[in-house]
C-alpha cells in the first residue's frame, strides 16, 4: 500500500498557533519535508517530536519531489511543511502535491494558519470577495504592469511583499490603481505585530523610511477607488494609446509614449495592450 502525503500548516510566528491534529501527524509520519530543516527542527523540538526531517525547497523541489513520491509509493507517510503557514501558498509544495495526486497517492490537508487570511480578517476591509496575487514582481516596470492587469478585479486585493519594497509598491499601487483604503499587516502573531490602516498615499509616506518596515508583510487593498480627481488612477494602456493616436501619433509612437507615462518598457506595454484588447473582446456581448 502507498503511504499518505500530509500538507501540514504550521505557525506563522507564535508557536502556540498549531493544532493538536498537526502535532499528532508530525509525530506519526516517517518523514517531515521542510524548507529549512533547522527552522522546522526548532518547532519539532519545542513539542518533543523526533521525526526525521528532509529538505524540500524551491532549489531542489523538482528532484526531491520525485524522491518523496518514490518513498510514498513504497508505503512511507510524509508530511510537508513550510517555514511558516500553509505549504504551497507562495511556498514550495505544489509540485509534490500534484505529483502525488497524479500517481494515486492519498493527499490530506491539515488546516491551520496562513498569513493572508489572518491579515484579511483583521484588516477591516471587505472579506466577501478577495483576490490573492502572491508576491508582486520586484522590478518597477513589471510590478506596475501587474497592478494594471488587476485594476478591473472587483474584489479586495491581497499581496505578500518584502519590507524593502513595501514603500515603492504602495506608491506604484497608488499611481496605477488610484487612491484606495489599504492595510499593511506586519509580523502577524509575533511580538512586534502591526496592522497599519490608511490610504495608499498615507501608508506610502509612513513606510518611506526603511526603519519602519521590517519582517513579513501582507498588503491588502480595498476594491473601491476613493472619488477624487487628484487621486484618479492612470488610464488603461489601450485608452492611452488611443488618446495619443487621436493627437496624431502613429501606433508605434503612441505605444512608446504610453509606456513611458506608465513606467513600462515598450515590450511590457505591448504585452499589456494585447492582453487588454483580448480581455475587452472576450467580454463584449455577442450579437
């Protein structure tokens, strides 16, 4: 008989935030696959669990997934954990879970903490519909292009972000999406937990100093643009190109000027323009 793969959520900070079921499973499986064996060993030692650990992270995920599948098929039970929170959510795990499912291995989710949900429910922003987009691109042009793609999403937006980029991301979100209510949730469940609420422009100013942003960050944006002509979001790239063409520019020059205004490379601007046009065509009412 094959073994079972357990996806085990672990604390995002406070070690008390783990279920009895998770502790039992971690103690009963044959191996715990983890991003950093030293980090996970601290958790296991805290609860007196002596299960063997094996590394499973983004750099060895492909090879290790095949190895772990072989062990599962030989009858071993394996738990996968991330350094914090729920595995496979912006962390390694998806490849192994998919491989196990495709090969008939039983996959069991052991629920528990995840930073995005913890931040959302404490944010005070709408929770009926939300869109999680993981980490935004590190490069400014790519980040702004991704934000532009999300402009029409009618839901609360949630991102993970690095502390050294949070101020720039807040400024870009303000420029591309318009002024919105937002929340920066930092170091959740830890000693220096902080949930900062305000407008995007206010939070961008607050976190402009690197001293103000430390630790793990969840950024949450309201779906509603605050009605103010001074805080109006930039136009879509398609409408910008059309405006410049009406001013007399050819399409190539119009695209180049629109890219410059949005802070994008011409290639990224062209990709976004095509995506907007395809999206518009797909949403048109059939005749």
